[in-house]
C-alpha cells in the first residue's frame, strides 16, 4: 500500500508523524475568516491578503489539480533546563524550538526528498511548505489525524504533546485511502493554557489575539512593542512557551529528541549583559544557523532591552543607557532602552507577588 510505504520513507528521513488528507478546504476556514475580520492578526497583513484567502479557500490556486495534502511532524523538544535558570531575570529566555538550528533548513530538504521518492512511485506534481504556505496547516493536520487543536490554538498529539514542527506536501496524487480526522478536542474543562498566558492573549478558548502574544511581539512585530505589554513579557526575548509548557499533554507525553539537542544554557537563556554589548557581527556569529537571525539585530536588541528593563537589575542600567542614545542608527532599540532605563527606577516586586 502506497501510504504505508510513504510512512516508512518518512520515518527513514527522520519525521516522527505522517498523515494524508484530501485537498479540500479546511473545516476551520470560517473561524479563520472571523479572526481576520476581528483584526487579530496584528501587523501580519499577509494573513489577510485577498489572494492568500483565496488560496486557503481553494488549494487548486496553489497547485492546479491538487488532490492530497501530506502532513509531517518533526519533534523538537530537547533537554529541559531547570525552571529557576530559565526564569532568571538576568537571563533572556528563548523559546525552545529556536535553541538549535533553523527548522526550515532541516525540514524543507527532507520534504523535497520525500516528494521526490513519491514521484518515483507515481507521476505527480507537488509543492512543499514549511510554515510558509497560505494554508491552515494545523487544521489540515488535524484532518490528517496528527492531533487535535487545543484551546491554545496549538496542534496537540495525544501521545506526543505539541512540541513538533509541521510541514506539508501538496500533491496531485490521489490516495486509495486517507487518514481519519482526529477528534475536535481532548481539552475537556482544562483552561491551564488560557490562565497561564502572561499577556492574556486568549480572548476565548481556541482564539489567539496575536496582538497580545509574546511570540508575535518578539518575532513578528517589526515596530514598537506596546508599552502596556512590555512589563508582562518577563525575560522572554524570542518566542514564548508558556501556553504549551503548562499543557497536561505536553507535561506528560513530550518526547525528547536529539534532533535539535542543545545542552548550552547560554543558547536557551543567554545572559542579558552579554546580549546588551553584542555587536551586529557578533549577533550574526552567535546565532548562525538559528531561526533567531530572521528578526535581525535591532529587533532582537529591542527584545533584550525589554527583558533588561523587567529585570530590575541595576548593573544593566549603564548598558541600557548606552543603547538609549543610539537613536540615529538603531531607533527601535534606543526607544526601548529608554523605556527600560525608566522602568529601572520602578521598585520591582518579588517574584510570585501581585
């Protein structure tokens, strides 16, 4: 059976999950359109572009004659450092998916190899995507049996959690049998992810307001971080794992992998002092091969300044004051450094107090 051999080939390429679903519109398309209408995509205008919406309505607009969508998952959870180390206010915390190499560079060539193998079995045309296509990949992955959509909007596998990357192959090949869709949800009455979000980015279950999400603020947002949200970001400087790490499925079933293994605490939570004195060439060198490079030096430094402001550490103030006068060359970083210096004058509450 072709699908079984495809699964075996996917495993040989290092993928942990594979499912196949017909190339029909996502059952969550209407919910997505309501989300767009509400403006919750923030500055990510490409998510609301009419041509992208058309592609999500009809995958034939991406690949004429498409019949199937192949979804793959690749685990990325690595060694977990002690929580007190990761939350140390003198360190900047990085989402664990970015501790290692850029997943786009890992998954894309493997997907192309998988597609090439499939093309040898039967004539077909295809398109490969890793986080870049105008498709609702989590919804399609649920239809392909890879998991269910949680209240935090993440795809959750009931025996692996949610720490895995998704990739897809759109193909004109039609399969004799497709995977059964996963149940809509297994969250039950649990609201841990919603309650734990530092910025309260979930106006209701299964709906994420990206404009308040720390991952969006530190990665996707290109301009000023709203001042009212900065104090809520803690020491996160790239991404955020909070709504996943509190999930019972993640806590119990996450599968650690050596694929993206990173035992260096300074990669997971580098000292803020080191980052505040880092030059652009040093930024390029330090994060070579990492997804962090995608946001560039100034936006990264912007994030670091916010974390430094939240630290309440007086030893960081002189470094922030130096950045605060860089308005001519790095205006975004400078404005956040000014904010951080001003916040340094605000007495910090002990951790755990309100």
